[in-house]
């Protein structure tokens, strides 16, 4: 049964993020202890912030004072916002990215397969290629915060 957009509204907390390879291998996308939030608003806005929580703190509290090395370690975080649409018939959610930590995502559509199972939301991202040429997708599991 296809679910409408109202089923996805509200906030979600990251439970897990795995790279899933064709041979069945699974790897943590951000390492152990990843965390994040995903929010879908009724007026069609999506915000997502997720990643590794073991990133080293910057020496200075002002992010503008960060060194290149500090910013390099901070890259294990994804943050973006924009509009979202749902094709309920195919269970495809599209995040129309307008603002992103990664400038290459701005103005792009990130198409996801979504599924709700009880309290869990599973999102399967578009396929990617790792550094060794192996194809995989990322599977994210979210749960509404308690």
C-alpha cells in the first residue's frame, strides 16, 4: 500500500548508515557512533544533518578560524536543505537540494527509495562507486525521536 506524504512528516533520528555492496558486504558509512537528524515539514522543506560524531574539535570555538587540517576531518558530515517531493506510487522521495555543505549538490535532485516499517524509516540512496571501483548504495535507517 502506497503511503502519502503525511506519513513522513516530522523529525527522524539516525539509527544506522551502511554502505551496501552487491556481494552483501556492509560497512558503516560514517563509522561507529554516527548520528543525525532528518526533518520533513508539511510545507515541503527537508533538512538533513548526519555524520560521524567522533570528529576532532577545532582548536578555536569560531569555525572561521579553523585550519585546513581541521576542516579536512570535519568532512565526515553531510548537511543540506531544500524542498522534497514524494511519488507515492513508486515510493521515491526526491530531495531538491538548495543549500548544502557540498556545493556540487546545490541545485541537484537526490532521489531516494523510502519505506516505513513501524517506527522505522529506511532510505536507500542512489548508487555510488567506491575508491576501488565497487558499486554500492547507502542504506539509512531513521526512527522518530523519543
